[in-house]
C-alpha cells in the first residue's frame, strides 16, 4: 500500500508509527484544521491533501485513524488496513477509545510494528498476533523470541497441534433486516416501504483438533443450477465476502465453500440479498397536539411473522418534542420510559409473538412556546431479535468435517434474524 505512517488522534495525536521516514511527521498538524474546514463547507472527503501529502482517514467512536502517504497509493488497500486496525484493537481491548490506547501504549506500538512493515501490511490476524503479542508481562526467554510458525505457514490463520476432548462446530446464520418506510403523496399517514434488503453473515465457533478440512453446503441457487438439481427453496446471494481461509478458486469454479477454519470464533462469510422485505414488526402511530399545551402519542405494533416464532427484546423508539415534560404511559404489554437526553420514548417488549398486536399510549405536557416546526420529524426506529428464523430462507444443508485422524465431530446450527437499519417515518 506504500503507507508512510499511521496516526491515532482526537484533537491531538495519541499515538503514531512512522513506517518509511520520508514524510515530515509534522504534516499531521494540518489534518484537523483541514478536516474542520471541510466540515464547515459541507465537503467532507475520505482523502484530504496538503501539498503533496495525502491523508486517508476513518473515524471510529471519537477517534480518527489516519494514514499518511506522498505516493499514488492504492486507496482501497489503505482503507482495508485502517478498518483491520480497528478490528484488531477491538479484539485486544474490547473497546477502541482514547483510554484503551493510553492504557496499552506498549501493546499498540507492538501491534503497529507487526501489522505493517515498511509501508506494506503483513500479519493482520488477531488470533495469530495474540500468540506472541500479549497484554501480560512475561520473562525474557530464548524460546519466547521464536516467531510462531503460523506467521510463515500457508495456513497462517491456524496453529498446528490444537487438541480438544470433544470436537464441535457451532454455526450461527445471522440476518439483519434493513427497512426504510417513507411517506409518499397519496399514501396513508404511516407510509409504505421505500427500500429494504437483508445483510447476512455466517459465524463459526470452531473447537476441532488438528488441521480439519470443512465443506459447507447452502441452498445456493447458483449451485443448484450448476448441478441440475431441483431448485426447491433456494436463495441468491450478492456481495459475498469470505474469510481468507475459504478457497476462492474452488468457490468460483463449483460454488463449494471449502476451508481449513480458524480456531475459536470467526466470521466465515457475509452476503447481501436485495429483495423486498415485509417489515416483520409493523408500526402505526398517531400524534395529537392540544393547544400546544400537551401531546398524546398512540403507537400500535404488529408482529408480521409466523405465529410459532417470537421476537425477543423488542424496542420501539418513538421521538418526542425536545420540550416535552410530565410523561405518563399506558401499555398493553411491556413497559415504556422517557429518555429526555435523547428526546425519545422507549417501549420495551421482552417477548413479542408473531401475529400479535400491542398498544402504547403516552401523554406529555408541552410549554406554550411552539418550536416543533423547527425540529423536523425523526423516524421511529425498532430493534428486535427473532431466533430459529431467517427471512431469506437460507439453510445450512450440510457441514462435512474431514481430518486425517478420522475423528467424529458434531456441527450445531442456529438461525437468528435481527433488526438492522430499521426506520419507519411518519408525517405526523
């Protein structure tokens, strides 16, 4: 990628690593003023230039991660590396924020040294890095100075000699539903669905001995077409992205998902299904204002999924005017609370069976001054999780586990559907 240096900063530089030494490190002082200037002008760009120096940056929480180069570098690779930095630091420190960086300066410097060498990425798998970059103190031993063979192996994501008493693989198929319901002329006050899609991922928790070969079979429509089988219930996956362990050439030739898995938890693949999705939880709302002295909100939630399924930990977040006070609530199930710092009513339902309808009424006092026209109309948002269910109908048809010692292993499969970006706009 030819990256010269990487910085982690807020309004000040927290930590940096100079990889090539041919760009003045003081150049970073120009980044924040230029970024703030671009924000004021509404011209925010992922690449900011100052003279012949280019800043490629991302924001995570309240931190900026900035790569600096003076060459015509491959921008997509630089951004992949910056997002990988976030992933590795999060796996090490649980949360990537100023405090975790300050508390782990030595480990962060070690990681920056191992993740990239002279401007080129090298070992970026956190499980392998954790074998020789630890957060615990250790005595200096000759044996410890040896780099794990995994770093130079063809299978760099898995160590040799792994042993388990019980060999198991847990497969989680997790789908997030993105829904935007908007308001169109001539449509009722609660609108119609303007856009929707499904973003899925298949996650593994692998507890297998040795170096097993795994083959995963899905009800992939392209695979069924190639093999001439009866289509039945199949899905078409788009934007498929695999973990590095998957043999891409094999997938491209015959759609076989074949791999030697990382040990422990990993994301095997992600995909998108671009299809019309009926909102699984439909929301209707009525808001009435009375002489600018009080407001009454009625929200109806309906489960539009199979009756034998249950949505867990449902949260319906209803925006209210910023000057609302004296809240009173009545719900047919669950409980509602006012969150004044976010100008929201949060209605929580622990268990929401399919086909059921529930009501929530809220009453607020309002001051006599009218300011609602200036506030806009934020959408109602919904959070939920439905186990043992996928909207797309994707299925794990088989998981074959082959290892030279010939042991038997158990694959376990779990399906989960959850809310993604789930916005329901109203015109009231």
